[in-house]
């Protein structure tokens, strides 16, 4: 059976070549680009990928759109900064040849932060459901935290791989902090939708502190050295920022509702 690889990308020239090299053995590669201004599209075409241009719809919608363009029996959904390890590639190829295979497969993921593999603090094995029979799964979740789920009518059998997907998450602190600022804004919108609207010391101070202590101490994040300290410290800041921004959004929305309408 054949394999399609589905990837969404925008300005990923620093990562995409590595990702595509790791799956160049696949029958089909689909790259949905949302407006890159660098060499992302050129790199995709150099690897023979089918390039689809589509304005950004959001994480879940964009990834579902990429999956819709896949034509093979199996689909592997990847981020543009992920790499299929040699061992994982071999496991996937064995599944493609197995007539009794499960509907979908989980794989462990190695997350790299500032070039170091985060082994502790809840960042490994970080299992991801990424390989599935076409038409049997879809992307869901609240942006930016998407996930893949099997359809209710699908055979719910899933398997697990031993070898890892490698995630080149954040090579620099600048890149990480930039992303966390954007992600906290998206998370704030989701928090407001769930009813988090007040200025809450519990959410803005105590929750981030508890998050840091839990991941850095009890989940042994301190064993990942200086990189681990920075990751868990700034992740706690992200949590605080998310709820502070949620309060700001709710207050702005409340002010707009109270503002008197001006007659023309």
C-alpha cells in the first residue's frame, strides 16, 4: 500500500529540506503553503512534492485541508520541523506491507529545545497519533494545540511504534519566545471561550508557579540542565500570559458592549 505525507508550511526553508529528506521514500508528499516569502516552495518542489497554495485557515483546518489532498492508502501527518528517524521509517514501511495492520499508529516524539533533547519534564515520550489509513481520521483540537482522532465509524484499533519522530522545536530563545507570545494570544481566546474572563491571581500567579514546580521538580525537568530550566521557566510565563491576555480580551469586549452608539 502507498503512503502520502501531509505537511503544512510557511517560511520553513530552515527546516523543510530535513523533513522531506527523511520521507523522500514515500509515494506522495503534499505540502500546503500559506504564503511563504522564502525558499519553502522551491525546496518542496525540489523534492517532488505536490505544492498546494492556500491562505492560512488555522492549524486544524489547514492540516485537514492538506490531508484532503492526499491520494494514497495511508497518510502520515508531519509538521515542517519534524524528522522521521531511520528506525521509524523502517517501522512505517513494515506497516504499509501488513494486511492486518491497525487503523492508526502512535509514535514517540523527541522534542529538541536549543538543540538539546528534552528527556524529562513531561516532554518525552510525547506520543503522537500521526500515521493512519486515509479517510479514517481527522485533525481536531483548539489552535494551536491540534491533534488527530479516529472517526467514530472507523475501526478503533491503534498500534505503537518504538522509534521516534524528532521535533526540532525551538533552536533559539528568540524563536521560542516569539512563538509563545503568539500561542498565548491564541490560548487566551480559547480561555475566554471557556469562561475565563476575570483577573484571577490563581490563574495568573499560582497556576504558572504550580506548573513550573510540577514539571521542573516532580517530573524531573531539572535533569535536562540549563535548557530544561529555561524551557520550564518560560513555559510558566506562557501560562501566566495566556490568562492575563484572556482577562484583557474579556475587558476589551465588555468595554465595547458598554460603549454608547453614536448616531450618524
